[in-house]
C-alpha cells in the first residue's frame, strides 16, 4: 500500500467519515462510562471500561490507517467496506458491555453502504452483513424458530428494502445531476471555443464556415455506419476543436508557400493534442478528444502521433482525417491553388488502403455524391 493522495470524491469522504464517527461514538461511550462510574451514578466493572478503551483505540487506529493508506483504486471501496465490517465484527464479538442488541449494527451497515453509489459494493457487503446478522441470531439459542427470531429477520428484510430504495433513489438523483453537469460542461466548452473562432479566422485567413461544412460531412458519413452512435454535440465540438486547434500554429505557417522545416512540422503536429490539453480530465469528452488525437494516423501505420494502424484507429478519427484532407484541397488557401471536388476525391481514392480504410472512403463517396471520379495526381495536400 502507498500513502493515499487526498481526493475530493464523495466515496472517500463517506469512508473516512464512517471510521471517524465510529471512533468518536466509541470514545464518547468509554468517556461517559468513566464519568458515570466516577460520579457514582452507575456501577460498571472496570474490565468493561478497559474493554471500551480498547475498542476506542482500535477504532482510531483503523481510522488513521484508512485515512493514510489505501489499496489500488479499483479495490479501494471494497477495502473500506471490509475494514468497516471487520471493525463492527470485532465490537460484536468482544462486546465488553455484553450488550445483546449490538449485532443490529449489521442491518444498519448496508443502508450506509448504499450511499457509496456502487451496486457491487451494496450487493456483496450487504449480503455478508445480513449473513453475519442471521448467524448471530443462533448464538445462545436452542435452534428453534421463535417469534423473536422472526422479528429480527423482519428487521433485516426491512433494512434490505431501505438499502435498495436508498441506492436506487441516489442512483436516479446522481444520474440527473451528472446529466445536468455534463450538459453545462458541453455548453461551456462550445461557448469557449466559439469565442476563439474569430481569432483563428483572422490568424489563418480561413473562413469559419469550414466548421459547419465539416459538421455536415461528418453527419453524412456517419449515416453509413448506423452502429456508430455519435451525438450531434460531439460532432459540433469536434469540428470546433479541429478549427480552433490551429491557434497553436505560428502565424507565418499560413503565409509561406515554402516547405515546412522539421521543427515547424513538429509544431503543426501538436494541434492533435489540443483537445486532450483542454478536456483530458472530463471523460464525457473522451471520444472527441481521441478522434482529434488520431485523425492524422494512417491506415498503414505511417501517421502520427502514435503510428496507429488499421482498426486501432477509431472510426470517428478516420472520418475526420478524410474530411480534413478534402476541405483542405477544395478550400482556397494562400499557398496553393484550389482543387475541384472531383480532383480532391480522386486524390483521396488513391490513398484508400494506405492512408484511409477503403470502407471509410466508400462512405465518403456516398456522402459527397461522387460515383465516377477522374484520377488526378499531384494534388497538393497540406494541414488545413
């Protein structure tokens, strides 16, 4: 185990709070017992008071260890649940005050676990808690089924119902909250990028109409892939990101007609990481970020930045790559002549199987409604 990096997520907070308040309650119980004994209000055996002190010491030890250390992230919640169940089991077995109702903590434990918003955690440790509680009913009993046992089992069933209702309610509320947060983040991201569009337009001397053209072509191509479920906002954001990413280019790149130097070419390549730099911490944007990162990868593995090959390149990135090349060739640029739609398409066809997947090229042909292109070579291609 390694020292835990402090996180702000609600699960870590709940786990730490659980051990903290257990420690507080046990310590308060021990302190109250000492005070009442000293005042002569009640008579408690000193062994029981020492036992409470031991329980308090164990509680605080577990709390400090849990707060300081944690297992790998994938197991951290289950590790916390295991420590909690173990601590409660220790209290029930040691039970210095011989309190007969102490085992009822195991029908309350699953209710608390439901607030962690983890179905596997609730099912696994809820089942273990109810099993321990059921086994406790036979301690000191003759084994006969009595009304007392029936009452306790009814309590356990009620606890299970409360646990499930609490979990589903929290799931619905958190789902709604996440959806609202994602919608706000999307709106903010698109608004932020739109504020940069005029700057990029002046810097690159290219029309921002390219954003709408790219969005429209992406939508058309995606119709040929019905299994690829891409949201409209993702298409819009991807087109915006691609256009605004040019803000990273030096100004002279758009003014010179000379071949780029190796250093300049490396700078140009960095625009693939623009989306990652902006949205890497938000998983809702992961598909858009990945598409922008990989849109200069080539089907034969000679692209950049990771030299991915074939099916390792996501479909949305391949679509973006083709459309970028098409728009770059058919849009007016200061450094070269504009190609016709037929010429641009013919050039793209020559790269089927090398730069682009043939299936994606066919989808592009349907999208731009070209069926019999004339093969044209030497059409310049350049980062648009």
